[in-house]
């Protein structure tokens, strides 16, 4: 299936601006001297080995963790203050399958900051129903969330993220828990969304990267941006333990950072 074509974007504001950011758990640095930016309308795929810092980066973007050094701005604000404009789709949602919650109830969670005494407003419900329609799940609004398939649940989770009317959509391994039989339909949903908003998507699926990405952010303690398509050598360097240092040195050299180089 060919990737969806996008119209060239005019010069526009930056959605994410990260400068010299470092974060550690205890004495272990997870991210070190990280700098990158995400312009409005970009679809950015975040890849890298397990333990490289991808999940930590998402937590920092969501304001769930705070960097020890450096600066991170979303829409010109701190992640905490910009959180209402960030839609987040986790790998999976933990819930009690016996609890009687509908697909619409799940989507309305994206409007919790607008909840008033007496329940959600008509406007909130209309926006939630519109979000379900956006991901072609309008007919499931009154169905029990537990009765939906894995792919249907994931699309409902995207609708929940859209219900907050985000300017940045974060997705964590969006195809990790869906069957191959419905993956193509799910990818079509994401292809529609990438034309309408800024997306950052963590994934190990390189086919998904080629279909949905404008560029790639490789995260392995440090961060390097790559254009698409990725070469076979680059992929091996990113995921091969023995060649990650080589990849880091080469990428830093290409970006003008010679601190890890052997030359004078």
C-alpha cells in the first residue's frame, strides 16, 4: 500500500522545541544533551533499541517527568501547561472487562478537563461522537468497550486523544496489540490523521515508518534525526549493540558535534 501524499507545508510555527535536555533515573542517564524540533504538520517516527529512552521521552513530552537539564517547550509552553493540547495514545489500556463502560465513555475521558457538575455538556458529547466518526467507529458509540476487538479498541483510544482537540498527537507503538488482519485499515486511519495534525509516533515497525513518517528520530540516550528511507546500514547501526557507538559518533559528526571523534 503506497504512502498517502501530503501537500507541501508552508513556513509555520514549531510545535516541539527541545534544547540540550538531559534526564536520569538515580545515577543512570537515560537521555543526554538531547536537541530536536518538530514543525507543525510533521509526522515524526521515533525509533531505537529497547531501553534507549523512547518511553522516557514520551513522559517528558507529557509532563509526567521533569528534565534535570535543558529546555523542553510544546507550543511555546512547558509540557504541563501544554498538556491539554496533547493527545496521547498508549500501547494498550488496562481496564476491568466486567465494568460497564462504552466506547463513547472512553472517548469522553478526553474531555475530563471540561467535566462539570451534572456531567458532560452537549458540546462535549458532540465532539466525542465526531472523534469516533473521524476514526470510523461512530457505530460503536454505545457498545461495551470490552466487546470490541483489539484494533477497534485502539481506534477508540485514538478517538479519545482526538476528543481533547489536540495540536500534537503522541502514539506509543500503535500497532503493537492489533491483529495483522485489521492492521491495513488501522494504518489508513493514521494516514488520514497525518494530513491534519502534528504526530510523533514511537514504533519498532519499519514498514509503518515508511508509510507514515516524514522523518525519523533515533533515540538511544542521545538523539539523531534521519531522513527517509533509512538505509540497511543505518538500521543495523541503530539496532545492533555492537554498532550503536559507531552510529552515535557518525551521526554527531554529521551534525557538527566532534566531541566523540578521533580527529583533531
